[in-house]
């Protein structure tokens, strides 16, 4: 069982042994890509490129076109840049943004568990101060992941919570601070102000520190996800994506669209609600599952 088996859908069914590559095949492929949320524009682009490659390599059979398409889509995903996390300095800071319900708090818990499992020390920062329940939820995850948490009262300034977290991290020699945020993209100006303030705290308290700004993107939101990546990119300067809820969809196409149109790499995937339902994104495994 591969990580992405849930994504095996219509696309994979097109590569029937012994059948020829013809116009009908390309039409079916384009339709399947659109149904998988790749978007009409990208679906067309992928099919045109595949036509070119198959012609150049004299590919006649669908089973052989599969390998060509896999190579092509893997290249597309890898073109979004490095999936490594920049966590060189002690402490490093990872900000996690995303719309409500996308899986920020859950992903922070899972990432924390993974990092502590690798022997790093982690401190969570309850930067979503919008609701008290958000910090409570993060505290439960801190317990599961075996790491500390810094929180303040509901309504506190997120930048002030991060100030506390960074100074606690320095005092305790913690490797990585993972910071939750409230992520209200509905009000861009507000979010921008909040993130700018957070950024200023980091510049002042941890000049030159390694920073990641990750967006949690719910894989089940389809093409709307693309708009979220663009919106948050503009406001927050994203360094990567955590693609959540991949267990809940057979449509992986938005991942292709995000890579092609935003160039922000998917670094992690969420595959369920449990601590261990989390993995680094693997383009080769992903493409093998969808094609
Ligand atoms: N199936 C599934 N559910 C997830 C995943 N990640 C988060 N969730 C669920 O999505 C809901 C919202 O998650 P939460 O972390 O609170 O989102 P936040 O508002 O962005 O902090 C919760 O019920 C989570 O259990 C995932 O990868 N798969
Ligand atoms: Mg949350």
C-alpha cells in the first residue's frame, strides 16, 4: 500500500495494455485531468506536451505513454523548487498559515512529533489567539508530540506570544519554534499587519534566523486551493505547502496546478487525523499513484 493509493482514480485507468495512443486517448486524458482538479488550462498544456514527447520518442502504446507522462508530471512537481526545510539556526522558526479548518493546528502537532522523533527539541507557539479553544487544541498536540508550548490569554497579540516563545526557546536552547496563526485571509490587510508584526519580532529577537512560512492547503478544496496559495503567497511570502486531507480525496490534480502556477513546493502531506498521518511529499510516489 502506497501513501497515495487513495488517489488512484480515472487517470490510472486510461493506460490499458496493448491499446494505442490516439486522439481519443488524449481527449480522455484531458478530461480525466480536469476531473482531478488540475484545471482546464493546465490539463490542455499537459496533454500537448505529452503529445510532443510521445511523438519524439515514437511512443505508440498507452502503457508506454504512462512512463512518459509520469516523467513529465514528476518534472512539473519538482520544478516548484526544493522541498528541504531550512532549519539551520537554533532556534529556527516555522510559521504555519492557512484558512480556518485547513489543518494548521493538526499539522503543527504532526510536524512537531516528527521533529522530536528525529531528536530535535520543539516549542509550540499558540499564535492563533482568536479563540481560546485554538490554544487548548494546540496544547493537546504538544502533549502528544512531547514538546513545550507557549500561550497567552484569548485575544492576545500573536506577535507578543511569538516574542515569548522565541525568548523561551533561546533560554531553553530549543531547536525549532512552530508557530500557529489565526489565518484570516478574508481580511487581507489584517493578516498582513499581523504577519508583518511577527516578522519584525523575528528580525529583532532572532536576526538572520532560519524561517519557513508554510501554508496548509486542504486537498479537498480543489481549484479554490490555487487561489488560496496565490493569496497567501502575496501576503506571507510562502516557502512551502503542507497539503492536508489527501486521505479524503481522489483528486490530486490541484497539486499539479499549484506547482505549475505558483512555484511554491509542497513539502509535507497530511493523510489523516492521527499523529503519524504525515509524511514528506514525494513527487515520484505521488505521480505513480495518480497516473
Ligand atoms: N482526514 C484528515 N483530516 C485532517 C487532516 N488534517 C487536519 N484534519 C482535520 O481537519 C479539521 C481542522 O483541523 P485544524 O488543525 O483544527 O485546522 P485549523 O483551523 O487550520 O487549525 C480537524 O477535524 C482535523 O482533525 C488530514 O490530513 N486528514
Ligand atoms: Mg487551528
